[in-house]
C-alpha cells in the first residue's frame, strides 16, 4: 500500500516528536525542542509563501508578534487564551488580506522592502505603545495562569514536557496541512505562479487572489506560532516582531529548503539548536554559525533537504543503471 504525502508527513513528524520525548534527558532539552517545533510551524508558513509561490517577506515576524500579543492582551479582559489565540490568528489574517492585495502587486526586492516596512510598523507600535504592550520591556502573559491553554476542558499545561507535546502536535498538523495544500489543485496553481505569473494567468489562475491567499495562510501560521511562544514562555517582548526575527524565519526556510516542510523542520532545528551547541566556542559562536551557513548555501543552493534528496536519487539511479548494465553483459 502506497501512503499519500500527507500521511507520510504525519508519520515522520509524529515519529520525531516521540523520539525527542524518548531521548531528552532534562527539561532544558524539552524547552529547546519546544522552540524548534514553534519555529517549524512559523517556517512552514514561509514554505507556502516562499517555496510554493516564490514571494519573499521580510516582515513576517510582525504577524508572529500579532498572535503573541493578542494571546497576552486579551486574557486581561476576560477572554480565554484559546479564544485569544484564535483572535490573534484572525487579526493577522485580516491584516494580511487588507495589506496583501496592494503590496503583492510588487515583486522581487520591491516586495521585500514593502513587507519589511509592514513589519517595522508593527514593531514600532509594540515598542512605543507602552500603556498597552509594556513597551520595549514586554509584558507577562497572564489571565490563563500563563500556562493553561486548555484549562476550559480540564487540561493544564505546566511542564516543559507538556508544551513540547502540544507544540510538536501543532507543528505536525501544520506540516500535514501544508503538504496537502501543495498536492491540491490550489497548490498546483501556486506553484504555477512560482514558475511564471503570465503562464499561470493564461491557464486561468487568478494570480492576485492566489498570492493573497498564500500571504494570508502564511500569516496565520506565524500568528499561531507566536501565540504558542507567548503561552509557553509566559512572557513576550517586541523583539518577537523585530526585523532580525523576520530574517531568521526566512533563513530557516532557505537553509532547510524553501519548498519542503521537511526543510522547514531542518532549518528550524539548525538555527534553534545549533547555537546551543556552539556556546563552547564562546565569542566565536556567531562566526562559526555564519561559516556553517555560508558553506551550506554554497554547496547546497536549494537547501539541505532538496540537495540531500537529489543526491540520494542520483545514487539510486546510478545503482539501478549498474544493475541493468550487469544484466545486459
């Protein structure tokens, strides 16, 4: 029996979540694993936008921050954290829909600069409106005891292990949805736009609508990831919506492979976990990390996952050709 792409993705991600839980020796590792899954969810949204459609956003951390701050602010007014998370995702989707139509008419570095401006506006609001957001110092996530997302159904999330499982499940669901989207007719339309706007339009694809939809979907992914980070940390600062965070999200996507949900996981794992390993290099940590990234992109321009998959495919083809040659001889 042949498994579909969505089923295979679910099994792989679920197996990795379980494997991590089996091998992690302490709460610190669960904490790092939680961050990996949160970043994987956010970068999966970048896969839809960058990998499927070919659009670069340098302001996506703004949507991440919208989800985080909605989850921090709304419980102060009696809104349960679960509903606050949904409100943050809806707010990010609404903003992406309103802003997406005009700025997605741009392309290349013009689009990158426009999205950068959007991200900077969101960051400035979060930093300057201290009466609401706490300003540069950030704010504590309260109202649902900061760690009881599912309290309304009797489940309280208090440990690093519990947050690891929840965020792993969220990343798995997000990856499956993204893969199924990529295999659908809508996903094929997005990929057609990636190859050529003109060719896609000639085939009957509403290019503007499809781009806007991809932008909204990626914004929702980022907002949900931001909400999970706020709840897991119990604290949030405007840095969550800063320019460097947007760059990190794009870098994770490109490093792992922008068109692959497995690439999203690999990129998130490298840029989240590797700095923890490189602390042994002290002041040379960032230099070593930068060298690894530069070397990887020079040797594997499409990203780690597509490059390794291509290498394995070539080796299988070479072995198959060798077996055929021996049979003929």
